[in-house]
């Protein structure tokens, strides 16, 4: 059942990115007071400024990871939580991979523009990034079974 989310979230990710390109600018626009802003960033690297200018290589790696996860999900039956987690990670990898190969950059638009010290300088991100983060957290927190997932 969680794998049904993959095409829906992937489409929603791409729609939001198209909307961001058409409607946002690099000037932050408040969304939730001083906590969350909408800020357009064209990211040619990976998170936290790593591998800047390597969009083509990162795009193929992202598509490879996303495709591998979908293949694994199709080949084997996992419990609910690991299936959801792997599906979310696949969405994130595929969504950002499509951007990197199709545009040459990832469209980021969610900005934690707050002065709270731990997140004051957090990079701008997108729905695909949220999917990867939530998926990874679910993998870490999911109840473990004795055999595999």
C-alpha cells in the first residue's frame, strides 16, 4: 500500500517545483511567520553545499538509488513501516534526480529562516528532501523483526 504513494508524491514534488520556479524568487517570502519562508534556490550540488556543480553525476546516482529501491520493493514483501520508509526515500531520490538531469539543478524552496541557533543556517530544501529525511527516520525508528525488515 505505501508504494502507491510513490507516483503521487513524485508528481506533487514536481508540481511544487514548477510552481516555485514560476512564483518565487531568491528573496524570502514568509509562509509561517519567522519560522518558515518560501525562497527559490537553484541547487547544482548536494545538501549543505557539497559537490557543487555536479548535478549530472548526482542526477544519475539519485535515479539509480530511487530505481533500485523501487526494484527491491517490487521483488520482496516488507513490513508496513520499512515499505513506507523505502518508498519515501525512493520518491526523494527520484524527484531530485529528475531535477538534476532535466534542469541541471534541484529546485529548493522551503527555508527555515529562523534565528533559532540549531537551524539558523539550515539549507533551503524541498518536498523530495523531506521525503528522504522522513523515510530515513522511519527506517531508524521502525520496529525490527527477527528476519530482515
